[in-house]
C-alpha cells in the first residue's frame, strides 16, 4: 500500500512539474503573458515543496516500513 501511495504522489508531482514547464515555455515564446502568472506559479511550487517535505517526513519517520 505504501508503494502505491508513493508512486501516486510521484506521478502527481511529475505532472505538475511538466505543466509548469509547459506554461514557462509558452511564456518564453511569448504565446501567453506571464506577468500575472509567475508569482502564482512560484507560490504554487513553494506550497507543493512544503507538502512534499511533510509527506516525506511522515513516510520516513512516522510510517516505517516493515523489514
């Protein structure tokens, strides 16, 4: 069960990174206007980073795998 959750969270994070990368590339090529989007993307990435750190802490400290 833990491996399923870890893989699910990993795939969700990969999709989010790819989404933000596409938005960034569209902004570099000036297809979309990034002036209002950049602070939201940075804030979103910080929130995702904090959530991932908490999940990592929970998995590594509180939920120990059976050996």
